[in-house]
C-alpha cells in the first residue's frame, strides 16, 4: 500500500457503492473507467468532488447526518475499499479507525492520501473530565494508553475549519488524483485553480470583515474552530474540548457562564450534528441566544438537497460570526 507523504498508491474498476453522500449511497454504479475515490468524511468528499469533477466517482464513508467522531467503518465499507483506487482521510487523529482499517486491506494498489500533510498544526486540549472518560473506556475494553500517541492527541485535528488549510488539503487531493490518473492532469489542475481562487476570495472576505470588530471572543459547543480563530485573531472558548460527544461537568458550566457574563457574550454557538441542549442551557442562564457555527464535519440531507457545500457553509459561518461579535 502506497501513501502520499507517508503511505502511497492507485487503480480503476466497477464496484458496488455501499455508503456515501447523496444519491450514490446503496446503488450499483457503472463507473465507466473513472477513478474510484473514497473519502473519510464530508470536507474531503467536497474537495475531491470539486477537483475530480466528472473524471472520478467519489464516495463518502461517513453517512449523511452522522457526526464523524461517532463513525466506525462497517464490513461493507471495508469491502468497498478493497476495490477503490484512492482513499482520502484527514489525519491528525481525526479518524481513529484509519490505521486499523489500512492494516487489514489487501488492496496493494490503493493510493492513500493524508490530506492534512503540509498544514501547520496547532495544539488543542481536552478538558480533564474528557480525558478521564477516555481512559475509563480504554480500561473497560482492556486497552492500554499508548504514550506514543500523546502528541497526536494534543494536536487539533480540525484543520479544514481554516479556509487556508482547506485549500492545502484540496491541493494534496489534486496531487493524488494527478498521480493516480496522470492523463487527466491538466483537467485536475484547472479544477483546482478554479476553486482555489474562490477559497482565496472567501478568505479575504473573512479577513476584511472580522478585522472590523473590537470583540474577539466566541463561545462554541466544542473546540473545533481553533484554526479558523487563528487565521482571524479570534479566541474560541469551548463548552467542551476537542471531543464533541462528552458533556461538561458543573464546574465547566460555571466557568463558561462566568466568562460569558464578563465578556458580555450574547450568542452561544452550537453545531447542527450535535445536540444543542447544553448551549441552550447556558444561553438561558445569561440571556443570550443560540446560533449554529458549523464545523463542516458533515451536512444534513436538507443541506445537500439545497446544493450547499464547504464554501457556502463557511460563508454562512461568517454571517453568524458577524452577529456574535456585534455586541
């Protein structure tokens, strides 16, 4: 198995699509010689679709509406990857299942792409009770904590919430498609350049817009926006750390409420794929409103039907940030 920047590979054929994003789920598709590309979760699916155009068939492993932190690949997913040409994942510990899955595959021609290669990573953190919960789960399953993974666990994996990083990931995907299908290099390059221009324009809009606000703090459901905040000199305060599924203890709730009052925060952000219950509780306590700030980890069926994509959702995030910072 070959891996770009760490593993590397490539191939073509007709397969049964087992799971995916949109209408490709659970259908038999005649791929007509197109590259068979699988992605781990939504933003990578979007970038691969943009660059690959009609030269590739892209299937997203995480089903529509499922939070990627909760996902575990099925036996049907594994069978599909045995027939794939390219597999794209984020890395930085976002997909805890990847190493195990890749070690079991017999597809020696698979081109494996760790899309976050080349990104300048930032440190994240997990609140103490989250770490305790994780260690308790490991103990319950007879697992030992791997100290070699401690550094990876401390790095924020949500790199795509930075438009600049998303562009890097899209370029890595473009390079992989060129490697797997060199005959269509010019096509992939042209598609990448077309969308890279749009990414740059949206990044500039973010910079120009957010630089105008004196307030720089936001409260978010979980700390998925470190890279976005780094780009535009904002500060995120997470109700939870990098784990979207845990719930804050009373001490953390008190800290958030006190911070919100001190900074006169009027918006508590939550995420569409995660319960808003905790955000609503805090908002009620301080007289604030709740709004969605989308980490673009996945889209709903309604968003897909409406033609939403990474760029449009990030543009919506900018509007939400404007409202939150106008206090």
